C-alpha cells in the first residue's frame, strides 16, 4: 500500500486539476452570449435621435442605442437591398460582377461562400429567417431551419389601395390609414418574432433569430397614429436640395424606384407638397417600425433572454429624401451609403459611440468572434470586436460601390471613380466632409487637388479587393 500511495496522490491531484480546468472552460463558454437577435431594416437612414436628429420619434431604438455600441460611421458596401444583404450575410465584398443589384441571389453569385446563418446552423444554432433578410426568401435556404414571410397583400391596409396597386404599377406612394399596427407586414412580423422567442425559450437551444423589417421602404404606409406624431408644417426640404454643376452627371439618376408609384411624375422634380408628403410618410414609417421592434425587445426581456442574447440592428443602406434632389438609393453620396448600425452585447456595451469607420462586411466576422466561431476564409470583412472591448480598430477605411461607381471612404474624405471593365476611370468625385458635409463642392477636377486624386486613385485600387475586376 505504501508503494501505491504516492501514485494515488498524484492521480488525485491530476484528476482534480482536470476537473478545475474543465469547469473553467465551461464557465468561459457560458460567459459568451450564445444567442443572436438580428434586426435588418430596409431603407433606414441614420436620421435618428441617437445620431442627432431630434425630430424623429423612436423611443425604442433610442433605448436600444443607450445599451449598445453605436457606429457613427458605418457604411454599406453597396446601396441596393438584394446585393447589400447578400454581401452582409456572406461577409464578401461586392465586385464588378458579384452582388450587383436588387435581384442578387447569394446562391447564384457566391455559391461556395459559407453564409453567417449556415455557419451558425452547422454549429448547432436554430436559424430562423423572418421577413426580409435576403431579397428572395428561398435564397440560401439550406442555411435556415425555418423561413417565414407575411403575405404581400398587407403592404396596404385598405381594399381600395390594394386594388389600385394591382391595376396601376405599385399603387400609391403613401397610405395614412386608421388601422391596427398588425394590419401591415411589419406588425405581423413582430408578432411572429415574439412567438419564436417564446418557443426558443422553451427549447433552450442557441438561436440566430432574424427580424427583417420592411419599412421605411416605399410605399410609406403606416397607421394614422404614427403620421399624427409629425406636423407637416414643420417639415422642410433638405439644405442639399440642389445638383451643383461641379458634380458629374453620372452621380444623379431619375429615381426610377419612386417613379413607378401612382401620382409621381415620370420625370422632373417633385412638387414641394409631394416632397413633404413623402418625407412625412417616411418619418411615420420610422416611428411605426420603432414600435414593432420595441415589442420584440420587450418580449426578449420578459422572457429573461436578453442577458444571453446579442442584439444587432442595421439598415441595409441609406436613402435619399430629396438630398441632391434625389429620392431612393442607387448612388454613392453619403446619404445612400451611411447607415445606422448598433450592437448590444450583454455586459460589454453601454451606449458608447464610435467614429471608427466600419463597413458592412465586418458584421459577419464580428458576430462569429463574439460567439466563439472560426471565420471562414471566404469572408473579406474584419471583426470590430476590439472596439466593443474598448480598444481601437487598425482599419480606418471602407469601400462601397454601385454599378460603375466605386467609393473610398477614409477619414473625412469621400473619393469616387466611375470605372470601365478594365478599371479605368471616366469620371471622378471628391468631397472633404470636414469642409463640405453635404457634398456640394466636387474637388476632383480642381488643379489644387490633382496630386491628392492620384494618391486616392492608387489607394482605391489597393483596397477594392483582389477579385474586384474578375
């Protein structure tokens, strides 16, 4: 026995150490928020209270921002819904031939890329696509345990408006109806997400639950009580309601998306009354979706899930509300590229704001890192978790594109080139936001800036991605 005793002591010490190590590992994993609530909002501008727009009524988004890290300089990589969403969900940069327009499908443009929901599903997550996540709900279908969208019938509340839509293009551009929140798509969406939370609470499985909010996308339809929050007499056209001669003609478009709606002229400027009606409708829609998001966040808290759930909210791109006399997106002005982005990480975020330049391909690697998953090699983005942890990012730039236009964003500089298939520029645009935040004075053709333009042209090509011209 005396000979065995030292070995027995050694075994007990080793066994105890292994138990301690195992317990520490489990605790480390358990300290990571395992769930993700992923809220995507269509056409949402950063015209919100927490970005300084005091006229917007969005108490629920304001509350979420007070608990989150808020990105002041977040930029989509392409200002059109289908392409932007495919890029976000794959973490892959748009190129001249990949992620082009609203018709983009991840399965066609990037079939070999492992999407964020696919990665999470492979690692045991319950993945649910609710509402508008990809542009096409059957895109990347194997990445989801469930895909749900409400019937498009409920874009309008009244039968008359719906019948007009069937007869005349997309129908009226606005609707102000005395109707419950649940009449419209996003009201139905909120109720579905709440039911999912209740089921997921019971299952105790880690989840990637999405809420693809349709508004404030056209048509600007919202219940009357949200229109009543705003007085149209106080609504003004933007200061940038002009198209300076120094700006290349390539920068402008005929806002065809809006022209398809009844009562909108086929060309030319909108009347001031129509412009203010659209702005009013947009504001009403923002307040409406704020209420729907609030219902979901309240349920997350009621179910005692919020301490174990990351919440991320992002708009797929910006939107022009008369800026540069434009409506819709589809340009590389900041109004179409800058987006709201905020992330709430339990125990880490408390309403801090960052001016670090962030692009949307960075969302995927950041979420993967936060839940402890290895990022696939097909992902181009860079994690912004160091910023969440109180540090700094060594990435201080973003690249966005739309059709031939490619924009480098760096510090206060916005530099755009329109290029052909060989990457040769045929038009340029340069703005210094420190001096010209509204982008009304194009510096690209001024003699004093030619050396700067040459430097930026080189840097743009270094940063737009090795596969950009393929």
